[in-house]
């Protein structure tokens, strides 16, 4: 989107449709009118919209809501928990039919609530990648603090899932920002991030970063076009301002 006025030293954002510099928004159940309202100002900065966890099962006017996103050329997809809900009930064929019914072009494959052998997970990714862009989530198991996944394992999982056909790997944080990439306090596991980036291209990772300090960390580390996910609908505009150095926290990032 063209800015409202000129300022020097503003970093160059990628243009929509973006493959890098993505903002993935988590929609926890906005009404159709609420979706229209927030997109009336935020649509130039929303690249992916996730209908969180299983809200799509209970949300009224689902088809109409999806069409609102599509009218702004924003891909919308179901949360990973819904994928897992179909898998655990042996209804994967029904899940494929659901994607077709709503013309869903992006899918999330996760294993945060059920245990799926990794080879089986990669099999789902391979099948789904034939009809959609797959977003595969890594790091879900780190919610169990007694079994923290070491960095080398994150890398192995990401490499295998990208090879299986995933378009992006989602580095897990959940809506709280206190698991996976982060400690209980929300602090970034910086060593983990740095090690992942030695082997996995940054443009292939969507970093879940629901909290402002987490967003700031990745913008400082990777620049204004870091891929960020699990952004609240009411944080989209403020995040975009932060991306280009127009919030106090990021004010000096690009002036040099």
C-alpha cells in the first residue's frame, strides 16, 4: 500500500502477494461484519488468515466469512487443531472434502494435541501439498517442559517437512507465546532461533510471535520482512508500523 506521506529511511516492504515478509493473522471468531470492519483498514498488511483452533466448526456464517477474506485476496485456512480433530477420528477423507467444499488453498498440518509419528505427518504433508500450500507446524511438543526439543531436532523436522512438500514451516508459540520458541516468561530462546537459521532459510519459516517483544526481536534480527504469525487482528496495523521503524521500540532500526 502506498504510504500517506513521504519519509526517508523507511525500509522497503515486499509487495502483495508476498512470499516473504508475511503477516499471518489469527482470527478467533470475528463476526462477518467484524471481519469486514478490521479488513477495511488492515487488508494491505494481512497475508494469511487462520481461523484459530476449531472455531470454524461453531462459527455462524462460515462460508460468508471466508468469502470476505477471499474478496481481499487473502488466503484463509483452518487451525491445525481442526486437522488433528479429523485425523484422530479417522476422517481424513472428510477433511479433504471440507477443503474442497470451502475452496481452501492453504492448510496447516500440526501434531500439538495428538501424537502423530513423524513419517505419517510427512505423509499427510505430501498428500495435502498436491492441492494446497501446506504450513507445517514444528515445536508443538515443547509445551511439555520436561521434553524440550533440542535445536538439531527442530532442524531435522523442518528439513523433512519442507522436503515432503511444505511451503512453510511454522515455528510454534501458540496464542500465549510461552511454548516452543519461547520460555514460560515469553522470552525468546535465542540460541534455538540462531541455530535453526544456520540450516533453514528464514523465508521458509513463519515465526509465531503473538507478543510485541517477540515481534520486535525478529524484526531486529531479520529485518522488516520477517515472516510473523499468530498476530491478533487488532495488532496488524501497529505491527506494520513497527516493521518500518515507526514505533518507539523500532524507531532507530533503519535510521543508520
